[in-house]
C-alpha cells in the first residue's frame, strides 16, 4: 500500500515536472492592439497559422479599447508591463515611442524589403533612416453606392464631378433615397470621408502633400480650397438633420437602404457586407474631366513594432518577419476585407467590393492623408482643426476661404518648413 | 502626532489620547494619498515643461502660454465662457425646478409622493454614458422620438437637430444635465422642508399666513441655507463637468467647439486626441486654473454668503 502511494506520488511529480518544463520551453509573446474587433481573426486564423510553423512560440492577442489604447500603452510601457509586440498607430504617435526608446529599429528585419518606401513612410524617422514598425495595412477612400438604387433610377456610375452632381440631383429629384449618407456631428466624417477623400484629386496626391510640407504650397492655395468648395456643395444632398447625424447613423442609413451613396473608407466593407441586403458597388472620387489622372487616399493605418523591453526579442522578430511575409498578408487581407496589405507582392482577395477598391491602386496614384505626416505636431493640431473646419464648411457656418485661412494661420503659428 | 505633542505640553498629567490619532488616521491617510498628494503633484507638474524628453522647470511659463498664446487662450476663454453658461442654466433652471418639486412633494395633499420622488431621482444615479447616449437617440433627427412627439402636437416646425447646431448645442446639453441632476436639489430641499417643525407652520396658520404666502414668507427663509449648499454643489459640479459633453459630443466638443467646457479642454490637452499628442504639463496648468476657479467660488460662498445666512434653531 505504501509503495503504491509512493509510486503514485512520484509519477505525479514527474508528470507535473515535465509539464513545467514544457511550459518553460514555450515562449509567450503578447500583442498590444486597439483592434478589439479583430480578436477572433487573430485567435482563429492568424495566430494558429504562425504557431503551426513555429513550434515553441505562443502568441496572445490582448487588445484594449481604441480610445484608451494610447494612454494605456503609454502607462504600460512606463511601468514595463507592456506586451512584446506593439501595434503601431501611423506617424507621430509611434515616432514618439521610438524616440523614447520604447520601439526597436527594425530596418534590418528580414521581410522589410517587401514594402515600398511610401508604405514604410508612416513608421520612419523624418530622415527615413530607421524604420520601427512593420506596415500591416492601409485603408482606401472612395464612395460606396447602392447598386439596386442606381439600377432602379437608371443611373450610371459617375467618373467626373459634373456626372457626380448630376447623379446626386437625379436621386434627390426622385426622392426615394437620401442622395448621400453623411453627417457632421462627429466632425471626422466631414474631414476624413469628405475632405481627405476628394482632396487628392485637387492637390494631385503626393505632389501637393510634399509641397505643403516643404512650404511651397499653402492651405489657402486654390488646390486646397477647392475641395472645401465642393464639400460646401454637398450640403443639399445630405439627409434631414445631418448636423446631428452621427457616424453610426450614417452607416445605418446606408445599410438600411435609405441612402444611395456613402462617402466611405474601405474599412466599412466587412460591416456593410454583413448588414446590407442589397448589392453594393464602389467608385473612386470623381475627377474634373474624363481622362484626368485620378488620385486616391491609400492611407497607411496599422503597423506592428517590437517593444524594446521585450524579454524575447528573437522570437518576436521571427513573428514580425512573418507579419512582413505574403502569407500573413493573404490571410489578413481576406479575413478583413477593406484593410489592404501594403506588401509589394499582390494579394489575392475574394471579396468583390474589396477587389474594386484595391483595383484603383492600378489606375490611380496613391497618397496618404495630407495632415498626418509632420503637419499635426504642434498646437493647434492641424488634423483636429481640419475636422472642425470641414464640418463648419458643410454646415455653412464657415466659407471655404475662411476655413482654409484659419487652418493656414494655425499651421503658420508653429510650423516653419525647412527651406 | 501634533495633537499628541500639544496635549503633552499643555497638560502633562493627562494620559496621551492615542485613540484620537488612531481614529483619525485612516481618513487622513487615505485622503492625503488619493486627494492631497495628487493635487500637489498636479500643481508641481504645471510648473515644468517637457523639453527634449526631460522635465525642465519653467516657473509660470505654462500659464503664460495658456493666457498669452492665442492658440491656447482663445480655446481657454471659449471653454470658460461655455462653462459659465452651463452653470447659469443650472442655476436658473435646475435649482428653481428642484425647489418647486420639493415644495410640491412636501405638500400633504399629494398622493404617490414616494413614486414621484423615486422617479425624479432615478436619472441622477444613471451613468453619464447612458444619459448621453439615450438623449442623443431621443434628439436624433433620424431615429429620435423627439421629432415624432413634436409632430404629434403640431410643433414639428420647431424641431431642429439641436445637438448639431452651434447656437443650441450647449443649451440643449445643459438642459439634459439639468434633467439628470434635478433630483439632488429636490432631495436636499425636500429634507429641509420636512425638518421645519409643525409648530412654526401652525403658528403661521394662526397668524393667517397660508398657501403661497406661507411658502415665500416662512418656508423659503428657513431653507435658504440649503439653497446655498445646493448652489455651491452645482458650482463645483459644473466646473468639474466633463462626462456628459464627452459622451454626447466627443472630445472635440463640436460643432465648432461650441460645447467645449473646461473639462473637455483639459482632457484634450492632457491626454491628447487623435493625432494631437498629449501634453501633461499644459494639462496640469489647465487643471490648476480650474482648481483656482473652484477655490475662488467656494471662498466667495464661504466668506460672503454663508456668514450672512441666518440660521434658526428650533
């Protein structure tokens, strides 16, 4: 009896001991992110795919709420309790982390060669010498439309601005649909889906953006005021009470089939596919004359970096190389239609709406949002002011010229372009 | 500690009263740790500035920026103006309605008093998030019940998207806040009214003071101290307000900063917003100014108002 008990105990300890050893061999990497929506995709698709190829490394995706992410991450980094891998916001937020020494230089990471300079620009030092996050995805702006409504009213997809307004007039005259689903309550819709959506066609994408940073162009120049003039013309086509219409209101108006056109970002695709009961199509921001070069906002949005205080930098680098690989890009882009891979190797996507959006990369020139790089570092913050002024222009409380003047005066007060 | 040594010096023969210190300690320690130290921490933070990743002492530099640099001062004065308007609405609407409701509730002829009391008090214990969200929906021009209800009584033409219009948004939100908090003045005044002894009322009735005259001449003077307390509570609460504006209008307090109050202004400065990187030092400077405004208000009340209030002992 005694010996039996003893062997049982010994057996028990040996089993416990071996599991302990197995745990010790496994390295667990934690990912910090604000994309709580993607939790299931990480858990069910991305992490298993990586773990299958890399035994011994466990990955845990631990998101926090988008509005709390930056503050929470900052606190965790200071306290030393942040995860090994950090999802990077574009531009200054991440640059600041890099300067503080929280992010590691990843310029030499195997896989970084898969990205174009524009893709990497969001996570580089101003001189472009060090890259500190692996670019994951970008979002593209355009217009999503209700195909059934267009068919019913016999409308053609507009390619020029005149056609665009003609289509809006026809929808308004018919009266069944609200021509355009957009509100100004949340401010950013007006700026992001409005100004930054149609703007690149006026300021010629990267050309204008670079000139603005250099100081060769001003926000009061014709090319930068004109998008505001067009936005002011949108007002009569928006729904009743658009001043108090929030972003979810706009989404619902469109997916319920009450509005015909939705000024969109490609991130909507996933949600719209599940909610809308009608066929949808998309078109890029219309150009002035048929045959003009078109420009689209193809905005770098998410990247991933390595916490400089990570205890397992080698394993984390392995993971980041995988994030930089076409394998990851394929799974990610298909699981999240509307978040387009920045990888140079083309990714095959199943979703037709996502395919439509990404096809514009072939015929139009890509740029990023004009306010994001360098120009939003000071006070007043150009991005925030652009939100407020874009909403003011649509509400009719500011003229396009007055709005542009306010923005330029604010920018001049702290930004001195390097000549 | 101080009390003990003092006690020893003045009356060396009496035993040391340990229990005083022991009983005071928990409250003093907790209050010091979570209120007084952070307060001084904030005051200290406001005197520094982050230059090249290190904190540098700049004296009153942050305050000079706050009041001297138009990029800050315009927003600051706008927030202060809005905050004053927010307070005025509360004083003119919330407190008189609270007193009126309390007077009605304390009337002996009213039935279902407990029900009304509870129903009016319930919004006060609701979360700001719920209140903000519910009112955003009620007032929504698309799904809201407000336009339908107004249509019902033929007032549809008076409906506008209030929360989206610069000229109405702040007033609308102030009234939402009034709706939420009207229970507090009501309860305090109600308690004060109940504590008026019946003899006083009976004596008034014998002298022929009844009805409205009784309220104005007998009850109102007796509840004036409570009204004073309510005013100061409203003042402190309004100048610390943040949550409702944040949940209903977002941190940018749109449209065109028309609902920006000191709380949201502080939030944007301290934590940053979107691409705006937070500046804890400027945030602390704003918090310090808010503290001083509230301190000044409380002092005015304590030294000018409260000392002149007459108290009646029964």
